[in-house]
C-alpha cells in the first residue's frame, strides 16, 4: 500500500518522504512546486505535479494509485506573509484542505496525518505547552491551521476518516546526507538566516528584540530537527494503521534556546564571528514557546534523536555550505 505525501517537495515533506522510502514504504508525492522544489523530490517516489485545490487532480490521483494514508504538508507557512495576505492562507490552507477532504471522502481514503503548528496556541498560558492548553492564535497562519484541525474534527465525526494533527514547534536542521535541506525564498527563519553570514550572503544577523522577559532578553524557542519531525509522521501513520482514534500531538524537544544562544552555537559550529545587530521586535512574536511532547512520547513512542543544538546546526550548516543558493528552481 502507498503513502501519499502532499507537499513532498517542501522542507518537512521532502525529509519525511526520504525517511518513508528508507523504511521501505511505497511513496507518491504531489506538489504544485510553488514553494517546493523538484530537486527535493526523492528519486524513488512517483511524482504528480498539481494543486490540492484542484479536485479533478486529486480524484485522478486517488483512482490511479492505491493510497492507504495521506500525509499533508501542502500549505503556506510564513507568519509575516499571513498577516499581509490573509486570504492567500484561507485559500491554500483551509479551502485546499476542504477540497482534499471532499476527494478523500468520495474516494474512501480514511487516514491522514497533517502539519499543524505551535502558532495555534498564540501567547502561551503555561510553559511547557500542553495540547489541552487554550488555542488563541495571534496570526492568520495559526488561525488557518486551527481551523483545519476543527474541520478534520467535524468531518471525521460524519465520515469514515481518522486523523492525526502534529503541532510542530521550530523545525530546523537538514538531512544527515546534506542532500536536502531548508530553502525558502525569501528566507525568514532564524537558523538559515544566521548561516547566510558565514556563507557570505549577508553581513550580520538581526536580533528581533532584546528586552523580552527571558534570561538574556531575546526570544526563546523549541528547535526540533526535521528528521525527528519526519519520524513522528511515520509513527502517526502506524498509529492510525493500528486502528487508533484521531488525535493531536505537540512535537518539540522541550528545551528552549534564546536567539542569542542559537547565534553563539552557530559561531561555534561554523568558526565564524557572525556579527549580530539588535533590531526592533517582530510583530506577533511570543517571548517563549516550549513544547511538552510527553503525549507524543507516551502514545506514539516518539523519541527525538537530534536534540543537541550544536548537532542540529551542524546538519543545517552541511546543507547550506554546499548549497549556498538552495535548490535550483
Ligand atoms: N529571529 C531573529 N532574527 C531573524 C529571524 C528570526 O531574531 O532574522 C527570531 C524571531 O523573532 C523568533 C526566533 O528568531 O524569536 C525564531 O524565528 P523563526 O522565524 O525562525 O521561527 P518562528 O518562531 O517565527 O516560527
């Protein structure tokens, strides 16, 4: 039986496809290549170029392939952009998922694992954050992901369909081979931006605010390696294959690092001074986001293997050093 990876040419999707194929799964990838890259598609996966908002495309795919489960990454995911182009996020993330669900229901596909986010929580009420904590997103991106979760909840009550929602904290790092990694255009994530300095692509990195109520005044995040995220998706498919009920899990290491600590670690890994400049805060940034992933550990049996920040940044550096311009478009 085959696993369909929607958005399998993107950052987390491509890493998940690599891990699935390593485990001997038969993989089909669909991607519209708007933010994903053909080069990131695993050579052993069957690739379909198309958009999840195109129901005929999905119906055709489900008729051509024997899909056992769907892993759904096909979405826009930039917080800043979601605030200036909210309807783009409702269209791709929410409407796209609605079309996907219509096609899955009609074609009797009954298992799906999908990307959610720590941004569903908004400003946290507790640290570490539990899945049962209140969800009040502070940006459109988080709101569309929370709405997706709710759509899955109601659709799964009415139809024969079960889901697992995975709320990622800060995805980072790259495949151990250095063949695939993170590539956004323009780049907005902290670790790739830091690594642009030793790569000669920028002079310095900006620290967005140094007067937050944290140990050194800079924002604290829970950085989780992309391969560990990929493994959680595989465990979630197994969980559904065993007949377990729909569920929601946080995915993080449960350890917080400040922006300054991340920059210091990158200096150590790259042996470059990486100048940093204090800049104004970025709108909508909570001071601290740290996951409790106890639920994923106890129910899915998930064990993150790359929790060490130095190791995480070393894998990212291996990718960026050898691909300073990312993938070819
Ligand atoms: N950040 C920063 N400078 C940058 C990019 C990000 O100081 O050039 C900070 C950002 O304010 C946040 C953290 O780094 O506190 C992680 O940001 P990123 O965009 O990587 O992920 P997010 O937490 O927004 O999902």
